[in-house]
């Protein structure tokens, strides 16, 4: 008798496995990882290593507690916890060594609570790396806010102030206070920030790789990034805000590698258009409202709304009438119902 095997997301139409997709993501993150270590030195490497080790160890310990053998764990291991650990490390500052416990505890929370507690790969309701980053920001606010390092390569423009990241300076005091050029922001030279968010060139190389491999669709991160830039221009009342807004902070890292997560993003085209458009609007509004980077919080919030988008914005079934015809039909039905009620009232009045 034939049996049907049901597996968790992500699902793809091609002959690919979850392990293969995760390995592609790891490869795509190599340029940003190298750039982060080159710019911030050994402290960045240690932060990333601790985060990845803690993430993988948490998953393995969890599965060992469920009495699975090492062989079974390795055969089922899909490298998703490695991706979570690497992404989490890239979203953190290059901490001083005394803060080693921050990436450690954040990775344990990301995998243990945000992923394994919900059933493992494909069953988490929020992106684990995002959850770990938010956990770190809320739990260890002082080092997360003041633990920034200036990269070892000098800015191509003016001297960089050591008290704030370029994004924080722009949001608080305007464009003139950023102290870096757009080229600085693109290359990451002299730009304080998290390990993996500084060099946008490295992130774009990784994003192009994922698009070429068919792991993500190019339009989703583009919609998110462009919408954030446009709303930022509206909030700042100046089109000059567009380029600094899209090149500052963790927008590109979040747009390419986190917002496009299969499990926590919509499963159909129209819901995805709404998702990434609203995500860009929320990111820009919260940035100007709070004067800090909020990409992680925006993605976390939208992750929680994805089930509603999947429920109420559904793809048109094959052979069904186009959406405009469906809308016209519903409007006509409402008018007919209203007319019938009106006739009934007039009949009662007579």
C-alpha cells in the first residue's frame, strides 16, 4: 500500500532538500561574514563562532534529550540551526570578550525557544534568528546599544563619530550628521554597526547568489527595501533620505536573508505583495518614531501576521474567474440582496 509522507516547510517544486537550501544560504552569507571579520577583527569572529556553536549545540542537546542517537540526528540534520546561529551572530555587534554570554544565551533562546519548542524546522512561527536578536536587544540593552566598534578601515568621507551609528545619527539629527558618504555605507568603510550589516556589497553578492540558485525571488527584498526608502523620504520630507535609508542599518541583511524565510513569510504571491509592502512601511515609520534600528522588530511583528495573510489572501484556484470579475460578482450580489430587502419593506408598508 502506498503511503504519503508529509514534511514540514519549506516546500519547493524542484528536486531540492531543506539541507541543500540551508547550505545555499550559508554559502550566500560567506561574503558578509568575511567582510564583518575583516572590518571588526577577532572579536567579530569570536561572536559569530559562539553564536553558531550555541545554536547547533542547542538543537543537538534537544534531540538527544528526546532519546535520538547521534546517527539519527546527523541523518536528519538540515543545517537550519547553523544558519540561525550565523545570522544571529551577524546581527550582533562585535562585543568585547567579557560579553561572550550574549551571543551564547541569544542563540540558545533562538533555537531552543523560537524553534525547537514549536516543533523544529518548519513549525516555528517567527524567524529564530530574529527572535534571538530581539531577545539580546531587550535583555542586554546597554552592550547592545553602546557596544559598537568602528571598523578598522577608515571612512572615505569625514571622521566618524563614536557615539552613534550612521542610522541613529541620521534619525536623530538629520542627514548632515551621519559623517559618512553613500559609498562608505555601501562598502562598510568607517561605518559602525552590527557585524554583518555594514558591507552592503557583500550582502548583495549573497542575495544575487540566492536568486540565481532559485532560493529566493528578487522582487520580495526589492519591494521591502524600496518601500522603506520611499516612506523614509516622506517622513524626512526630502528625497535625499532614500539612499542613506536603504544603505543604513540592518535593512539589506533583514530583507535578503530574514524577511524571505520560507517558514515565516506568506505562501502565495498576493499575500507576499502585501507582506513586503507593509513591512517596508512599518520599518520606516518605526525608525523615525523610535530613532533607532527596528528591522528586527518589524519582521518579528509581520511574522505574527503571516497566518492571517495566508488565511484571508488566498491565490485564485485554477480555472476560477479573475479577481476583478469575482469582486464585480460580489458587488452585484450585495446590490441584489439590498434591492430584495427594499422591495420586502415596501411590500410590508403597503
